[in-house]
C-alpha cells in the first residue's frame, strides 16, 4: 500500500505523545479528486450528465477550499490511523487533532498534529513460575440434578385446574383499568394470559391474583411506577376490575427413563452422563480462561506500571463506547441504556475506571513480556491463526496471509498473536494452586 503520511513523534508527560503529521501531496490530491467526484454526483450542470461532471467544473462551482474541507472530513480517520501505525504507538482514549494551514495549490502537503495518550511501559518483575490459584472442576450430582430439573420444567405442560392460582401458575383474564373512576387508553384487555410471579405486570397486579380460581372477579388496587413508560400514568393510583376465566397449573413429568426418552435420550443415566460431559467441557473452557487471566494479573501485580488518571479515563471512555456499540446492535441506544441502568454517563465511567486501569496494566505487562522474550510469530503460527478466516473466504491460510501483508494489514495480526504467545508462556510456566469449587451457572 502506498505511503500516505510522514510522522514525527515527540514524547509528552503522563504517557502522552505528539505526532506531527504531513499528508503527502499525492495522497492529498487523490483525496481532493475523490471529494470532487462525490460532490459532483449531485451537481446538475448543463451539458453534462448527472454524476459525470468533471472535477475542474466541480471546483469552479464550489471552490477549492470547500472541496478540500470535504476531503479532510472524509479521509482524516484513515490518515490518523496511518500516522498511528507509522509511529508504532498504541493509542489510549480520544485523540486531539489540529489541522494546520491548508495548502493553496496542488502538489502541497497537508500538516496536522495529534496529541494522544499511549499505552504505558511496564518494568517487569517475576512473570515465570508464578503460583496462581486454579479452580478444580467438580461436576457433582447436585449440579446435574439442577440441570435435570430445568429440563423437567421446560417439559412441563399447562393443564386447567379448579384449584387456587399460585406463583408459577398461568391465569387467563379479562380486565378493565381506571384512574379516578375513568377508564384509560390501553387499560382494557380480553383473554390476556399472565404467569403469576413473572413480574410482567405492574407491582401488585400479579400478587392480587394469587389464590384466585376460575370464575372469580377481583378488584385490584395498584400504583403505576414513577418511571412508567406512559407518562400520563406514571405514579398514579389505578383500579383494575379483573374477571378470571381460567387457571392453568404446570404439570411436571416424573424424572425417570420415560422422561429422558421424551427429551431425546436412551434412558435417565444417558441423560445425566451427557449433562455431566457438557458441564465438564464448558467449565473446563471457563476455568482455563479464568486461569490465563489470573496468570497475567499475577505478572502485572509484580510489574511496575505508571498509569496516569488521564489514561484511565481514556480507557474507561473506550470501554463505554464499545458497550454502546454492542447495545446499539440490539436496538438499545445510549439514552435508553442510561435510563434502564438509572445511572448518568459520569457514574458509568467512574464505575468502569477499575477495569480500565487493570486492562491497561495487563496490556503493558504483556507488551513488556513480548519485548523481553523477543516473541515474533512465525509464518506457520500466523497461518494457523488464519485457518478459520481463510476457510470462510475460500482461500488457503497462506494466500490470506500474503494478501494481508500486501494490503498492510498483517501488523495487527502479528501483534495480537505475539500477545497471545506471551500469555501462553506465563500460563505454561505457572504453578497451579488447586482450589475446588462447584461449577457456576
């Protein structure tokens, strides 16, 4: 990939650096040309088809400075990433970027400066042969009994009953709600089904139906929560006239060979053996992951790492933004999450600070181990790491590695794999201190 920028790096106090960057003329001219092309797509000029307006005509219409501004807006993230890679730093937090004087002619570079926090340097202590607690798995009968009981409850069937409704039973009902004697929108329902104890209705509603039988009519006095979604009802007292049309109790099967056959096993012993095997596999993975983390935490505890508060705040912000991106994929935005959690953004960032500091301490320690041990992944190790991705793309791991190198994207893979090998080294040399625990949910 062609070089886009040149960079000069200077260290600043508190684990920060300043990057003086120049976007090379060829890269800048290409960005301006792209920006003009994009702007020209929406420009209508007599004598030219829409989207086919030459860059020179676009420039005459908008002016060079406007096009240059658009080019910078579009390309700055890529130039920043290139500058970071060129400087060989590991940024922490948001950068402060200042654009220099804009070039007035083609063939001139664009200067800008970046101030950013960077991962601190660790001074290693002992990191080999560490004594670290490691859980011992005990997939005992109690946990297996719990898993069997879950399957039993899932296999249960709802059957009509003449008895009184209890928690866990399902009630079918008609209801009419009113506030100050007036019915309200959304307060009426017919043939509504509710599982008592599920917490789906407002507080007091489900509790008011405990003990009801088919044909009962009840008047339930409840209060809408202060944070109820329908603001016109929030905090208000209401009365619901409820008619119970049916009560259904969940009938659970006996735990025997017939039940095991119903859920797909030869007999109860085979079901229990399968549960034990699955518990063992999942817990082995969890215990290995927890032990690896504990090994690095032990090495990090022995290391000396100066982590300024500004870096902790920067990493906490990164964690928060990653959380928001993950939640956005589930349809939950920043404001909705803060409302659900009942916390301000400042409180969330403060709570994230300990995890942020520990993650920086781990990363710094791992990087120092990579350097101390001279860890450089071999091509064979890189290809093994790429096997899954290569299979998905329909190429060999070797072909994918060559392509990543040609595109300048192999460096990050090499860094990640080197870090993993460093953790392997610490884990494999550690002396496990067995701690017996029951498997966790």
